[in-house]
């Protein structure tokens, strides 16, 4: 009987302390505008930038046209380009002029039709010169591809029109279907990926700094010599930032649905569960970093290096991991962010592919358990 | 006149010396200033890659004939595509693509051979994982070019053909790394240059030494110079590290002159230090200085043309980038490094950098004594 | 557990810190034996670096002993720190308040953590807030409080509950005499009402003399222990008060006495005279010569006298190097170097300094006294040009430093409350920097650095980063940095807070020597007996000027006879008299 009473008493004290500490953390969080800037301002900025500013789609290619041949065939060739949704052609007087435009960055490449284009064409074999600026390699590659395809289409039709050829002959036509991204825009995969970045920022960067600040300012010395347990200190630290991270998730979901029409094909509950797991991982890393460094500057730099930049560069957010050298891939697959990136994109765009979802969730859960356990182990009530 | 100038120089050297010591005495700081740029430049040099190198695919060949096998041989022959599985029903496609085991699926219909032999057009269905649409689209382009080559072989004597002779300037093999690495020379150093300068005043405020500094006969101008020089030096050292990695590890040839490059980098670093110091003067403590800087660095990096060209951004954002020192720096470094631009060619980048420095540095100096908060 | 059991007992307790770089060990505590009975009030005293803080941290379970055993409240601390922490309250030297929480929120937090029942809180809060004079500021953020008020809030947070054992690490550093007195009343009341045990480390020996038992630590060893009376007896029959002949400032006599270490153990100014303690085997004729005709009478020894005797016995003669300061003799004259007229500073609707006027003359030691939050630091910052005034005029060395050219600042030196030094720069690098900042270089710089190292006894520490220096060294280095360019005027903001009696003696010996040489000194302090060293003092409260004059004149404001009233009682008398009508109106 008394034991049960004791038990409940201990529990209620634990709760009082925990709630009080959470209240304290929440107040501190809300009072410093810079925290809210990271928690809310930055996600909005990032959504805006990744939704509108950064696009990996190739559209509106600015090409200069240099026509040394004014024959109907040449004009017809050019009209094909003008009508395409990929190209925004402008005319240039000479190759030199086009080169200058390219140097100045007003066009991304130019097309040159030599004066004997029509003559060559009627002989069955014509040449078109395409020069692109390689300053954006991916885009340049796409420009070459799109242009070649445009030309191939045109020449097929031209052959029909001229009636030169016998029947077109056998050929394979590629019918491509881009699954999971009907709109074929990069914002569909960038915006869900932002959730990973934002949670990493809040969970690791912000939390590491806030905890390191307590060590640095010596606020923990008095706190330690109270009945408070290290677990309570950590739990209280984690709770408000967990919700800030979830706020980021909410912002991203709203932006995805409202601004960019990104579907959420998978189970919404799984989105929440997966995000919760990753948030715990991020918080674990943050607490671990701060407990080891106990210094704001170091904590922030390590948090950036060990979690944010890898999440940006190595998690498959923009750059597909499959394209990387093996050694780098090994690093990528050691990062929890990689698994969350895969999970969140699948849930948003592809749907409930359970083997993948379960695999990723288990990996994240394991990371969360290990990291939080380590953080608890490292945080001792000791000044030694 | 000369004596006062000498006295001024001595005071500035003395101050700079203190600033350098404050940053570099801590061994942990030394590590954190040298290792990250090196590590990042190596890692990102490899990671920043849009070029397809490995495409896992599955095939559902319902025709299973000579033609489909020939086409598949061509696909396998590229070295980029590797087959994960050969499927027997279209239902399996969803599983492989959905679970991320394959990026594309090739589906040959059962009448593939018949259509070809009757001189018809045979469809090849290509299903692509669009979760990363950039990779997906590249893969489509790749398959299309393979198929085009296949078609060419089927009809060696097509009547009309227009041959595209494509050339690429500045980056002959169209490698992403060539574009990313020069940009990193400016971009990577900016992160810590800005953070260091933002922290330098905030740290002194937090520790109370800034008051001590203000009661010495130093003028705000002297304090400004000496707060600026150490991060400038550190920034240039970091840029040099990335430059070395770019040139000698990734062997990306440099067309322009080192002198021009450093003139540009110097101007850029001064501008970023000006931004950092202004933040510093606006912050109440280190925590704020760090967060404000970070919130600023993110858009600066993303809207700089580092990963995606400025020209592709909406007009509003393009206008905003005119206040972004990194935008000009990246343009400048690429122009000098890849295109061999001379000082006279890059004035359009130098002038905005100079303007940013002219605005931010005096603002920071004024804020030393007139705090807003 | 029986009542008489020891609440803290230590046997052969050692604590060593490893210096990773030098691969050496520093023994912070060497074989300490302690037995503190339950329900007693115990003081730990000792100079800087004696190991007081380390001992308290060991008791609080924040550090583990290197060897030996330590039992607190019947628990082995190293084995079960949490059980101890559940039962004690501890106030660290630097109480880490949450600066972005308000006063009330800080209190609530600690009340919750300690599990104080809601029913008891209101009464407790009221008492604590009244005691600390923070009731007006419950909604203010802790970060916006003045240094002393923060300290008081830290104490209030520690006292939100009545623990079985209360550990206080220098709780009254930077706290003004009024609050100090109230605070000790609270502690006393807690002991009387609730039978709790208190262990307090302090550098105020008058506080230690209130305790049941005093432990004197030195260099990690237990130098002496006993009741205050037992320790006091060390100086029995050796304490005297000398009043110099009319017109001679007591501090000259005091300096002379202090320098004669063979005869004299200690000398401090007190009530217009000099209190001094002789060696036991003092040579009477030599003493007569030293006194130079000053009237001398025996006094009853107090704890501080006993402490000084104990330390002197241990340390032997201490070098003070006063000669190094001797300037060209009489540097003082009537030239006014600081002129303040109707100075006002407001922060929003809060008036920090209200219409204050005063003059300071060349070579004067001018003391600025007042309770916490009285506006002393604000006045200082305005004088040094760090803060613009809201209205009024001020001139320092003929100019307003806020608007004057930068080179005018060469004429002042400033030592701030926190001893603002660059923590990761070594002693030498700090001095070199500040010297260079004032335009010194080459041989002149080297010579001044050498002089400063000698005068402030910093030799041997040149290569230590200033952040790792013990408190006393930090204070001396800050002084050295402020004086390296030989300023005409030196501003010192609470330079002796937290310093032990020995360090304070040496400090004032240096200050008086500087003034002799013609340096004007403006200083704030919470040690009221230190006001006796000043030529004139100004007492401020709530931004207003309450009194100004020589210590004797100020003393006479309270007590017509004036003779023996201590400066502390004088100060409290003046401040309370001024606050009275205010309270009546409210």
C-alpha cells in the first residue's frame, strides 16, 4: 500500500519537474526571436526558394539563332524551335554576335545554320551546329538532348513532306511514363525533401546550440544539485524542439499541398510516424554534440558539418546517391537522413510500399534509440 | 603625418594580432577552420553530380525476340544501366520501382518484333521513378539516345537527315563537377568567414571585453579594420584549400590567372565580412549572431547559382540576387577559372561586391557604438 | 539516524585535477578531514585557490573525489550523488540564472524542481522577495537585473525550500550591505526554525564570525578549524586602534604599518583611525617609531585579525612592492578632473541615474557607494563614454569622452566589474595587447609590461591563459591592463568583489600608492570598510545622490558624535533613512 503511494508520489514529482522544465524551455524558445527565425522563418524561406527559386527542370532555354541561310527550308526548321515549349529562341546577326551574347550570359547557347543548309538538305544530308555553354553541365546536356530530338522529329516530317523517301521504315518509339511525378517538376521532390532539412536544422543545429549554451553559461551547475534527473533535463530540452520540428513538417505539408499541388499518396499516419522517428534521431545527434563540446561555436559548426550539410548534399535531396562513387555512397548510407529522405519521398509521391517503409522506419528507430541512449549516457550531473 | 600613420599601423597590427590569437589559439578552432573546407570540397566534389553513372533497371520482355535482345544488349553495353531483375508480369514493375530497387523499367510488348518486321513503329514502354525527376528525366534522355542509335541501324539509308553537331563551351565533357568546384572556391569559405566575423563582436559583447576595447583610444575605424582582416585572411586560406583540391585533386584545368582570381576573391571576402560584422553588431549575443548568420547564409547559398543557374529563377528572385555577394563571386570565379576571363572582363562582378562592402562595413562600424538593441 | 550525527564527514579527502597539456596534477584538496555536526552553521574561509569551491562541489556530488571518503547526510556522495542532491540546496559561485526568464519564472522553476508544495510557496516567495528587495522586479527578465540583483535572485532561488543541508558558495559576492544583512537574517531564521545545517564559503570574515564553526583552508589544506572565538584568540592582545594626529590621513599611517611586516601583521583603516595587529613578539620601541605620535589604544581582536595572524604565520612576509608606485611625491592638488552636473540617464521609463552632480579632484580616491541597482555602474559607463547621458553635462579630464576624439581616452583606465580580459590569451598577450592599444610599443612597451608584471605580482604566470587564472590573479591582471598606459584617471568597478582579505589589503596598498603619485581614482565597492580608504565618498540609491563628503563627514550625517560608527552602519543608516518616506508613501 505505502509502496504504491510512494510510487505515485515519485511519479507526480517527476511530472512536476518535467513539466516545469518544459515550461522553462518553451519560454526561452519563444522569447528569443532568433530561435523562431530558425524554427519558422527559415522553413518558409526554404520552401519559397526550393518551390520557386531552385528548379532542376529544363524549360525556357534561351538560344540564339544564326541563320546564314534564309531559304524556306531554313525558316521552316527554325519555326519548329520557336513553337517548342522548351526553347525561347532569339535571332543573332552573326556567329560573333551570338558568341558575345553567350559570353554575356544572355543566351545559353546558339544554333548556326550555314549558308548551304537548304542545298545540303535537298541532297539528303544537312548539318546544324549547336554550341552550348557548359557552365551548367546538366542543363547543357539536356539542351543537347532536347535539341537533337527536336531536329529528329523535324527531319522525319520534312522527309514526309518532300515525299523523297519510301515508307518510313521500321523503328522503335520510346513511350516514357514518369511515375510518381505526373507534373514532372523538381518542386515535387524538393519540397518533401525539405522536411528532412528543416528537421535536421531544428533537431540538431538549434538543439545542440541551446544545450551547449547551458553548459557554457554554467546554468546547469545549480540545476544539477536539485532532485532533477538528467533524463528529465534531456526530455525537457527535447520536447519543445520536437514540436518546432513538427511545425516545420506542418508548414511543408501545407506548402506542398496548397502551393505546389504535391500529392500525399501514402498513409498520412506513416508520414507522422516517420517524421517523429527522424526528429528523435536529429535531437539525439544534437544532444550528443552539445554534451561533448559544451561550447556554442564548436557545437554549431559540428552540427552543421555532421548533420545539416550531409543532409543537404549526401542524403539524395538533390543529388541522386546512385550516381556517386562507392566510397561516397558508403557515407551516404551511414546517414540517417538518407533513409528519411527515401521514406518521406515515397510516402508523399509513390505510396505505401511497405517493405521500403518498414525497412526505413526500423533503421530510423534503431538510430533514435542508439543516439538518444548515448546522449543520456554522456550527459552526467558532473563538472569533472 | 608619417608618425601618426605609423602609430595607426602599429595599433591596427596590435589589434589584428589579438583577433588572430583569439580565433586561432584554441586548437579545436584551428581544426574546425581547416578540416571542414577540405572535407567538404572533396565530398561535394564527388557528391555534386547530376551525371548518371548507375541506373538499376528491370525488364519485362513479353516479346523475347532477337530485336528486343539486341536493344537490351545496347542498353547493357553502356555500362551505366545494370539489370536488377527480369520480370514476368507488369504487376511486378510497381513493386520494384516503388521500393526503389530499380530506377526504370523497360517493357517490350508481345508484338514488338512483329511490328518491326512489318516496317511499323514498335512502342517501347519506359517506366521511370519520378521521385527524383531530375535523375528520372536524365535516364529517359539516355534511353532515348540508345533507341535512336538502334533505329539508325534498322534504317541505314534514311532519306533526309539533319545532323546535329553539338559543342559545349567552357566544360567540354559537360561534367557537373567542373561547374560545382569553382563555385565552391567562393561558396565554402563564405560560410565560416561570415560566421567568424559575426561572432567576433558578439563574443566580445557577451564576455564584456568590447567595453574594454571601446575605452581604449582605438577609433571605430581601427576596430573595424582589425575585426575584418583576420576573417578575410582565414577566408582566403580556405578558398586556397578548395582551389588546391579543385586544381590538383580533381584536375580541373584553370584557364584564368591566379592574380585575377585572388583579386576577385579578396573583394568577395571583404564584402562577406562586411555582412558578417553588420549581423554581429545587430546581435545581442553569440547565439543570436550565429542563428542570424545561418538564416542568411542559406538563401545566399541557394540563390547564388551554385547548384542551379540564376537565369532559371523567377524574375523577382533574380532581382533579389543582386544583393547577394556570392552570386557575383561564383560568376566571377567561374569566368576566371573556366573561361579565362581577365580583370577587365569581370568588372561587372567586382563593382557590386565593392558596393556591398561600402554599405556594410561603415554600417558595422557605426553600430559598434550605437547599438540598436 | 541520531540527531548528533555528522551531516558532513570527510576522511583523507583528496581531489586532484589533471592538466592534460602539461601532464601534471594539481592538488586542489589534500587529505581533508571534516566533521560537521547536523544543525550547525559552518563557514569555509581561505584565500583564493584554497579549495573552498572544490570542497563544496564534492559535497554537492558535482565532482568525484580522487581518494578518501565523503559522507553527506549519511550517504556516500561518490556512490550515490542523487540521494544527496535530493536533500540539499546548493548555490554555486556563479549562479546560472536563466536570463531570458523573469524573476518570478526563475523562482517557480526552482520551486518546481525542489518539489515545494503550492500552499507553501506564496509565503515563501514573499519573504524571499522582500529580503532580496526584488519584489518590484518580479516581471523583469533576470538578464536585465544588475550584477548584485542577479546574485540575490540566485540566492532566492536556492532558498525556495528548506533543505536538510544548505551549501552556499560565496553567496554575498557583489551584494550590498543592506541585502547582506537581510540575507543573513534569513539564513539565521532558517537555522532557528527548521534546524537545517548550512555550510557557507565566504571571503567576508564578519560573516564567518556569525558561524558556529570556521574552517580555514589554504592551498588545499586545512590550516585551522574551531569556533570563531577560538580563532579570534590567535590575535588576542595584539589588536590596536591608532588615531593619527589631526590633519594626517589615516591611510598614510596604515601604509607605513602594513609595510613593516616584521612588527605588524595587519593594518586597515577603521572609523578615522587605523586598526592594526602586531606580531606577538613585537618590539615596542619600533612600534612607537612606526606610530609616529599617533594615539594608540588596545582593541578586542576579531576573527579577521585571527585569520590574518594564521595566514601570515603560514605565508611569511608578503611582498607588496609599494615603492614601484611612488611617483613624484605629492601629486594631488585642487584641480578638478571630473566634473558632473545634473547627470541623468533613463532607460525607457526607468530612471537609472537621477540628476547627480559631483566633482573629483586630481589625486583623489573617490568612492561611489550604493545598494545594488543604485546606478553606480550606469554612472561609470557614462563617465567612460560607453553610454550617452539622457541629460546633464559631464567632463572627464576636460572633455566628454562620448564625443571627444579617441586619443582623449588615453588619459583614462577602466577596470570593469567582470574583469574583462581575453580569456584565451595569456597574461603576457593580454598586457601586450592593451599596451599596444594605448600606443605603447618597442622598448617602452616591454618596459611597462615588465613593470606591471612586477608590481602586480604576475611573474610566473606570464604564459597562463587569463581565463584559467584564479580570481585574485584575474583582478590583478585586469588592474595591470588598466594601468599599463599610466592613465591620469582610473575607473574601478567593484574590483574587490570576491577577493579574499589578503588580496584586498594588497589591492588597496597599490591604490593608495597610485593616488600618492597623482592618479585620480574612482571606485565602487560593497566592502564598506574599504570606503575608509577613500578621500571622499558619494552614496547613491535608486539613481539619487544621498550623501557626499569625506568618510568622517558622511559618518557624522548619521551620528553626531560620529567617532566609532562603522562605515557599514553609516551606509545602512543613510540608505534606510532615505527609503523610509518612500515606503510610507507607498
